[in-house]
C-alpha cells in the first residue's frame, strides 16, 4: 500500500490497495472507501468512533481482482457492497443476455474528480449490454452516508430495470435485524430472521423479499458492541426490501445483506411478468436517494 494522500478540507483521501486506486470520504464519525475500477465497490464502511467495520469480506482476508462481464458472482472478490442493475439473477431479456447480479459490478466506473475535490464521491458507468447510464454520488453528513442515484435511459424505446443495493454485512451470534412492523408482517413465517440462524444451526441460505412497503427503513445491529447501521429510503421509489442470509449454506460463507430494491424478484424477465421493477420512457431519467446511518 502506498502512503495515503488526503485533502483535509473536504475529508477526501486516495490510496492504493492491492494495485487498485481507492477513493474515500472521512469525517469524525464515518469512513467510506470505494474502488471505481471494480464496479465502484464499497470495500469499507467504518464507524470511526468504535472502529467497527460493516463491510464483509472472506475470512482469509480481502482480495481484490478484476472480473469480466458475465462472470459468476460467486467468482467475484466477495467483498463489501456492489450495485445490482438491471437484474440480479441472470436472464434473457429483449434478446440480451443479462449476467449474474447485473452489468455494473464487474466493469470499471468513471470517477468525477471535480466532484471529489468538493467532497462528493460521484462515480458513473454506461452499461455494456443495456442502454442505461448509471450514476451514484456519495456524501457524508455527520454520521450519515447520503446516496444519490441517477439512471438514464439512452434508448429510443422504453426500458425496464431492476435495481438493488447489495451490501454484504458480517453476521455472527451478536448480529440482529431491526425491522419495521410492516416489514415483519410481510415476512410472517420467516422465523430465521429473528436470530439470523436456521433450525438446529444446520448450514443454509435464503433470499426473501418484503414488498410492497409504505416505509423504507431497516437496521442491523451488533448487540455486543451497540453498533448499528440503519438504512432509510423512499418506498414510493423503491418499495422493496430484500433480505439474504447464508450461514454456511452458500460456498461456506456467513454473511447477511439488506437490499433496498425496486421490485420483489431477482430476474428482470420474471419481474416484468409479475409487474415488478421499474420502467423508463425513452430518453428519460430517474433519481432516488438512500441514507445510511452509522452509529448507536
């Protein structure tokens, strides 16, 4: 790792990690690090007060490397937080072969250096298969990570899409979810969400959705340390929360994901059939926001 360069006035920093350039934001409470060359992956989100790291990586340690479009997500770095667009599960749509976990996690994004100089970590990418341009801008405000998304349809036809945040988070005996009553009512019968473990501690994994939501809010907390990571988003734009858990059942991993999303499906093809997901008219754009609260 090369020495870190920091612009103290804006709370930005740059460093090299395993041969990749890392761009980050930091204030007195929160530090966030992104690798634009790796799908603008968030490799670290830390509470600087407690030094708690919220981004999961493999037990052997974080290993960064490039993937190619169409790679199986299981063969990825399996680190931190990616974006899924315009599908999660691979599928055929309008003659296009949409890859596993979408098109944007496996390709490099561009970074806006002018915005970065002003404390905004803005990255963007033109999708290689679908006619979309996607942008994410991140700012820190106190203990909040403020995310502004923008999706543009550059086609002369209407286009459908699924979007989901995909943050892999550590899970152990001290990790619990804090869900709204509305979300719990939509997930009646899913007893495993209470303690994030399966019956008799047998290895297992599961993905479920709570939808449609009127309120976009969920948290994950560490009962041993008191650390909490809260997600807030407008359910009028994205009316779904996806929950993923593996306790040794998927490639032997143990992690959990809270996934604000715009539809209760993994496949874009299946989502459109069921009336889920989003649609953009020709030459139009859509924007939405998510806030993460880091703290107690």
